[in-house]
C-alpha cells in the first residue's frame, strides 16, 4: 500500500511539472502581431477568402504589378485571416502560441523517455526561440519540422508502423503553407543517409536507437526498409508539386536563397552573431553543451547528431532559422539531458520548492504576457507603438482622403505591410514580399535603397520620375526626407516616427 502511494505521489508530481511546463511554454510564446510582414499576410488571406482566387501577379504594389508573383504561404494567410475574423487578434495570438507550444512538446516526445526530460527540452527550445516566434507564417514550418521528426523517429523504433505513410500528406499541406518545407526535405535526406549507414552491418553497436524488435532483421528485410524509406521520400517530394504554382514553388525558394545581397539587408536573414549577444551566447552555449557532451557519451546516435549539427549551421548562417535548429536538435537534447543528469534531475524537479518556483514563473509569465498582449491586441495605437508602425501617419492619410487615385506614395520597406492592412485600397511602393523581385527593367529593392540613400541625386531624381512619385511616408531623419524637403516637397504631417512629404 505504501509503495502504491509513493508511485501515485511521484506520478502526481510529474503531472504537475508537465502541466506547469506546458503553461510556461505557452505563455513564453504568446505575442501580439508586431511582425512587419503581418499586414500583407492578413491582406492576402482576406482577399483570397473574399475573391476565392489566388493571384498570380502582384495586386498590391504600383511598382511591380507585372511581376509573376508566387503567393507561397497562401494557405497560412487564409488561416490568419479566418482566425482573426472569428477570434480577433487576441485569439490569433493564443492560436499561434498553442501551435508553437505544440511543436516544441511534440518534437521532444519524439525520443521516448521520461516525460520530465521532454518537458525540460521543450522549455529550453521555446525560451531560446522567443526572439523569432510569434504570429508569423514561419511557425507553420516549425510545426511541420516537429511533426516530421516525430513521425520518422517513431517509425525508426518500429519500422512495421504505418505512421511514415502520413509524410506525403504532411508535405502537401506544408508546401502550401510555407516554403520552409524545403528544410523538411533536407532533414528527411539527412535521416535517410545516416540511417542507411546503420543497415550496412546489422550489429548492435551500429544500430543505435533501434529496438530489439528491429535488431533481429535479416539483411533482406533491412534492404526492404531502405527501399520503402526512399519510396516515401520520393512520394513526399512529388507531393510538393501539388500547389497552385507547381514546380514554380521552387523558383521562389531559389530566388530567396540565391539572393545573397538581398538577404543581407534583412535583419533576420543575417548571421547569428548579428542577432545580439542575448540571442547569440545562449544559443552557442546550448550547442556547446549538446555537441561537447557527445565526447563523453557511451553511445552515439549519429543520425540525431547530424541533424542537430547541420541545422545549427543553418542557424549560424541566418538567425531566423533558430527555431528550426532547436526543433531539429530536441531529440538529441532529450537524450543528452537524460544521459548526463539521470535520476538526480528527476528528483530535483519534483521537489516542492522547484515546483513552486516553476509555478511562480508560469504565473508571472502568464500574467505579464497576457496583460501585455491583450492591451496590444485590443488597442491599435499601443500595438503600432510597440511595433514601430506608422499609426499616426496612416490615420492622417485616411482622414484626409489621401493618397488620391493619381498619387504615387513612396513608403518605408517595413511599413508596406501595415499600409496594406490599414488602407486596403492603397497600393504601395514596396513591402516585405518584394526584396528578391527582379525584372529585366528593374530590381525594386535596389531602386528603393537608391531612393532612401539619396546619394546620387541624378539617380534619385530619375527614379522619382520613373515611378511618378509625389508622396512620401518615411522617417523624418532619413536622407531622402532631407533631400525632398530641400527640393521643395511640402511637409503635410510629422510625428516622432514619421513624416509625410508631398510634391
């Protein structure tokens, strides 16, 4: 009887830790729609729902209306518009926080062990990813990668399972929701390569992570597994073509990845060290712990090590990939934490003191984040101030019925999405979709930078004439603002963040 009470008590403590951990992950991930790209994603989703069609040319700018646009996240945009309509902005914040929490918890569950190790890993991943997550279409790829890893690792433990046959369907949905599906294909290839090495020789020391159910396989059975694994990969690859653009979806991926100059201008596409020491150092320490611990491990799962190492390189190259790295490395992190802490950690986190501390953290994070996000989601001016959106300037334009139909408005790159969101009938000079767009006669982001810098006055004047610009919504301390004022453009509005100049 005493033993039963002890077991129930231990399970109760684990359950408390599990619930508190999930709440903490959820509250950490809760954010308002402050991403500069949120506005145009919402606008696209609203238009698709209203018109029941997906545009193949750009309908939102007056500068690149002839560009063969690929709306790579059209399904995500529909979800955003639909969720916002049904549940409001606060509801949208909750939904994306739930998706983020689900992704980190699911991938931690991919490696089967004590629940507490999995919760600790999920907490670490969510904390270290907080600078990148939020209401963003990239979160769908975080979830997609988590589902992929969960499926392939669960299948690895039981190759007779049919779970892996869900992967083609996963890639159909993923391709239509975010171009991060390519990261999923890369991970799948790495998994196949390293798992294939294990089947070269069917010996226990080379079949790490394989259960006794699999270790008795004959070579023929192993070859059969490799065949079906490759078959499912190629089915998944073919499934990515089931989208409104077919093979052209890869054109958009290539356009982004090959434009090094364009990516260097986008903060989150820059190397990890540019994200700031508060992001760089914790990530590097986590990676050092993860990979350094492998030198002292008695057994090595080279598949998990390879997945973690390659996605760490991706994070080093562009810090927007941080959540993908923490997702890809979560199974190895669970294994490493389990091996190096053992029962000591389990005993520690189940003590009343630690549980009380976690409860206090969850309560504080919940109270602080819910209050902050609620205020931002229900007060447009507060949200705009937090996100540096031009709230006052846009309100001024709308109240004065500007721009007119004949006006051409030059706008800051990061404000294009907000303008499309707040002024649904207004076309913009540029927004977050357009960094990599090029036509033989123009590269809009290059033209934008030339105008903003206002260094070469001949080029600046030429571009003003080329695009017939007569209004500018820009920062008051920008070189272009000084130049336009100098050549006679009139200030019609100004606040601390913005200035509107009219020719």
